[in-house]
């Protein structure tokens, strides 16, 4: 006969340890990113510049401790840390967290661990928007707006089509509509590329589509952060309820969840996160697919536990990838290429490991 | 009994947008009662259940839950009245059984809440009452089909609904687990729950049903007590040979 008491839930009790580990990983990634790049810093120099603060450029960096830094060098150091590295670190964390969270949300919602945030055509829509803006010779900020708008437009089309079609499986209808509309927008990108001036516009479009954090400014971050956090908030608050969407629609409804409404809220939030991230960073693949998968192996499938692990791991992963992209070669590697190079093998490894343990 | 039935259907027509599956269905279910639905594959049992649960719109007729028309109930209110155990559901992620059972509590309260201590206690109690407390931490992808089925019944219990609707709850279970589920359903009846289940095994109806319905091609062709289960009636229901049915029943019931 089974005992009358439940065994202590080991996963729940391990959760704080796991989160602590992931926070440490994130801090290490931040530290590593601060000192790596075209202008190499020692940990000590980075620490001094951090302590000195952003306003005290060139005047108070470390004179009391008797550092060898001259005022000019201190100023340069402060500029590197406060105006180049930290905004870029913040951008990597935000974009990584956003893509990973959107991926985890889409995966739970579509009941499929192989789903990525591109499933409803956000990336293709954003790519088309950005390509059009580059073709029209618009400034960078307009390219970002066009990318954001294009991403939202593509997903809106998908949702509209899927809700109009009477299909016995609403999820499948949405995925199929996503495939079709994604293809349509991708064809649009190809058309724009054909029309683009091959010496200036075409390289810009190609480079934008590969993704990267090099062009992100503090203004971009200030614009995008409220959108990202505004979209994260409902996902965070609904994190227990989101589990219900991993059941069949019938089961989720029978336990009292308004499936249609919850799904639409989550699609809106995850799309907003993805479109914001893509608008400032271009198309960075694999994070939204691999990170939730890895986080699920560490924290389990339950969304309340999965979400914090996904956020921390997503931020760390993109930050590490970006530090690598900045420092591994003489030129900066496009981040989208690097995440694919790391993400695809990591994904295969996870798949193989899961196959063994199943 | 004079009390209001917990679940009632009057002249109900069921089906999909372009196809009527069944009509003129009347049924009533009160607390402490087990109603068992027998019928061949494709007779409309699942469609009937989905309609009663408000998952599929009725094509005609009325459904009442605790005396109120079904349409008056919100999804979350309905979850505190009716719980559903579907047939062989797929779970794409490796939730632990405890997490699966806890999901029965999701709609009890604010949409933003997290599981409370009381929710966890109810889930633990439900797991225990089905004898799967020792599997609480096991992933639902790692346990047997039977154990998964028991977890879904436990989820329905954690939901604290007054009516349990179970679609062939014993179909994927081994003999021991079949008896365990039937025994559990009997004890739930004793606790005052109303139970509506479908099964392909007449001997299960004989074992626990207070009333039995025969559904064939969307029509209720017979309703009554256990005396309904005779080789002749079953032969009509399943378009089978009476002697064959008698032999089959004899073999099962000996």
C-alpha cells in the first residue's frame, strides 16, 4: 500500500538552488562581457570604472587608490564601460530574455517543444518591414519601427486567418496559417532584395537579417524596455494558468480556463516581446527554441518554474554569445550566425540526451 | 428523488457544425448516482459528453446544470460543478503527476494566483485516494497509461466538482487498475458525487451503475437499471449475435 504522505517535492526544493546557480551564471556572463571586446579591460579596471559611475568621466577614477590610470585613460575607460559595454550588455540580456520567454510561451501554448517564436511569422514580418524601410532609404529608427510593425502585422494576419477558418484543431489551423503567411512575407523579403541596390541596400538588408546588437543605442533600450516588460508582466502573472494550455482544449476548458482568451492574450504578449526584440536586434534565431528546452531539462515543464529559469538562461546565453561575437575575430560576427552555430548542435545534444533518458 | 438533478438534458440534439450525430436525448443525473453509457464505437458518446460539458454547442434542446441553463454558467463556475476525464489525452510535456493533479485547481480563484497550501493539500489527498501518492513526483510521460488515467481522475477530484464525466475511464487500464478505478468511483458515489461514464464493458456497468443508458447511432434506445443488461439487449445494441454476447458475458463474469 502506498504511504499516506507525499514525498517531499525534490524539484521544488531544488528550485532555489537552480535559480541561484543561474543568477551566478548571469553575473559571470555580465563580468565576462564587461572585460571582453576590441578594447580589452582587466577585471580590476572594469570594476574601477563601474565604481566611479557614469557622470565622473575622467576626474575621479581611482586617483585615491593610486592607480596608473591617467585622467584621459580613465575617461576612455569610463566611456567604454558606461557608454558601450553596459548598454550592450543590457541589450543582450533584454533581447535574450525576450526571445527565450516568447519561445517558452509559444511552446506551452502550441503544446510542442519544437516551436520557436517564429512560428506565427513574426521574424518574416519584421524582416519584410525592415527590408522595405532600408529599400526606401529610411533612417535606422524607422527601420526599427517598420520591423516592429511588420512583425505585428504578420502575426495579426495569422490570427485573423486562423480564427476565420473553421478547423477542428484551432492550434493546427494557426500553425498552418503561420507557415503560409511566413512564406508569403519571406517571398516579399526576397523580392525586396532583388529590387534593392546591390552595392549599398542589399548588404544592409542582409546584415540586418543576420541580427546583431552593435547598433543598439540607449534610446532604443528606453523605447523597447517598457514594451518588453509590459508584455512580460501578464505572462509572469499568468504563469501557473499557462500550464492549462498544454492540455487539450477540451481538458483546459473543463478545468475552467477560457482557452481562446488566454491563448490570444499570450499570443499578443509573446508577439510583442519577439517583435520588440527583433526590431532592435534583427533576426536572432535558435534562442527561442533551444533555451526553453534547456530550461525545461533543468527546472521541469511546470511553467511557474520554467519561466524564471528561461529568463535567466536566455539572458545569459545571448550575452555570452554576443561577447564571443565581439571578441573572437577581428571583425564582429553577426549574432544570428553565432547563435545558430551554437544553438543547433546544442539542440541536437539535448535531443539525444532526452532520447536516452526517455 | 425530488431534489434538482445536478445535470439534466431535455430533447437534446448533438453534433458538429454540419452534421447531427444524435437527437431526442433525455437524461438526468443526481448526486450519489452512477449513470453508465453503453454504445458501440461512433454512437456519439464522446460528442454527448462534450455537449453536456459545454465544449460543443447543443444543436437543439436544453442542458441544465444544478437547475440552471448551461449557458448561464461561466467556464470557471462550470468547473466547480462538472469535471471531465477525457479518453487517452496526450501530454506533450513531462509534468509530474502532482502538477497534473494541481491543474484541477487552476480556475479556483484569481487568474493570477499560484497554487496555495490548500490546493496542494487537495491534490495530495486526491493522489492518495487513488493510491498513486507514491508517484506524485514521477513525470506523466514515465508512468503507465493506467497510472496516467488515475492521475486524471485525481485531477477531477482536486477540482471538487459535483459531477464527474468520464469517457471510457477504464479502457487503457490493466485488470487490477480497472477494479481500482471502479472501486474508487463507487466510493465517490458514496461521498455524494454524481458520476456519468461511458464504457465498452457491460460488466463494469453491472458492477457500479445505478442506471444504464444504451446509445446507438445517436439515439437513446433503452434506459433502466442493471436488469437492462441482457444478452438480447446487448446483441441489439452492438448488432451482434446473442449467443456470442452471452458467451462473452459469461466468460467475463465467472
